């Protein structure tokens, strides 16, 4: 993986530079002078610095696939000054495209940034996608029947949050999601005209956001807590076809049990969507390594997970993780005996010291199958 990443960087540099790049400059860009290890921080901090990200998709829900992304880091000088004063989030723009073996594909443009000394944060994305997925019996055809479907269309997401008090890591804001979805359902019913159902199913919703963030880094945190609470409404007045309510909480905590050696991570999620017209593809589902997307889905979902990273040799670390998820049609119907357990392990390489980016591969086992994942930064990305 290290050689592949270096190859992409070299290829892009040669295509952008009007002159041949001197070997000494390349060494500075791709090696850390303190330990002579491969490190791309110098390249990311350069004038043309962006991180080519080979996308390897192994998500069981859409099959094996891949693509290419590029992350450009803005305002690098100010970020470099801030690294010793609280690890301000960098300003990044990303473009990416991917395709999978079951015919799913996407193209997207995204931006994330921290401005005015982290008094204002913005996250935005534009994309067009076509996903071939399976619903496992919750929603339109009842709980006992699965079916295949395709959802295709334009998606946009925007989130803006401000920090009211400079010394407090509390952010408040709003986010908005719109998806112009062209839906196609393979019903499996052998009646002319009912084998496939096609319909437009747009969604539009807005949430109020409250977030507390003391993480020392947004890519691969070593300490701190991030907890975010969202409550909002999906409504026809916001561009959708259905009216329903949304609530979510995501909490990630990181503890350095042995500084720079053993880091523990803890995750808790609670997701809920309720109302008379929640689209089946909008229902929350358990998200954990080893479990396909949308495999366990309902109006209410709870997930708990832990992960430990152990630095074993220079920049190399080992990862171990395990978690459990629950689904229920109502909160009062959560059953502790019906949890879906998944876990596994992997490795990380400390690829960018200035940005605290670790990358590697995870192998996980869920209730039904094995899966593997390429991970850049934290697996708990949002």
C-alpha cells in the first residue's frame, strides 16, 4: 500500500510541475527528517500539495469496487502554526469518483473547513450517484420480505456551525440535506406491470445541531471527546415528498491509556426517524465493520463500539475493535438479547505526521460474513 501511494504522488507531481523535480526536493516531500520514514506531510504542505486517495470499496452491500479521490489542503501556513495550539481542523476540498461490481457508482465534490480561529465550521458536499442495494424486509413490503432496488440522483448537503464562546468547544448550527431520488424497485412479483416499480422519491430535511468537540485531531484522534446532537424535520416545504422527524446522537471518546503507545476509542450512536411516511431507504441501520449497509434497519437504532490502537514498531500500529448494534420499531422495544455483534482487527501506518493521519486495513466478522476495509484516518468519520 505504501508503494502504491508513493507511485500516485510521483505521477501527479510529474504531470503538474513544469520542470523536473530534484531528487532532494522529492526526498523532503516524502520523508520525515526526524526518523527517515515515509511521510507525505511535506508534500501536503507544499504549494501543489494534495493527497491522492486510492478508493478501495469492499462494502458488502454494493460489492467490490474502487475509484480515485484527491484531497487538497488549503491555508497550510495557518494550520502549521496552530498544530501546537490545539490542533485546529484543516481546510480541505475533495473530489472523488468510484464504481463497484454490482453497478453502483458515484461522483462527488466536498469541502470542509474551520475559519476565524475555529469560530465557524462548514461542511458541504455535492454529488450524483446510483446505488444498487437490498432492503431486508423493513418498510414498503413489510418485515418479512427483502427486495432489491436502485436509487439514483443528485444529492447536496450543507452544515454550518458557530462557536458562541471562544474558550468553549461548543458549536451550534444547522444542516440541510436534499436528495432528488429516482427510485426503482425489483419487487419479485410475477404480475405484468408489477415486476418493477419506478417512482420519484425526493427527500429534503433540516436539523438543528449541537456539538461539543475536544478531540486533539480530527483525522486519527489520540484524546478528547466529540458528541453531536441533531434534531430536525424532513418536510415537503424543504424539498421532500414526505414529512417525518429525525433525531441522532453520535459520541466518540478517545483515551491515551499509555501515551503515544496505547489509545482506546469508544463510540455510541442513537439514531431515530419517525412519522407516518418515512421512506424505507431513509430508515436508520446498524453501521459497523463486518455488517453490510442496510442489513439491520428500523425506525430506531443504537450502536456501541470500542477500538484500541497499539503502537508496536516505529510508525506501525495494530488495531482491535468490537461492537454491538440494536434495532427496534420503537424505543420501548429495544431488546438486549437481540444485539448484532461484529469485531475484528487490522493495522495502521502513520502516513502524515503533521496532520496525524494513519492509514491501513481492517478485517471484520459480522453475524453473517467476513469483510475487509481500507481506512484512512478514523473509521468513525462522522
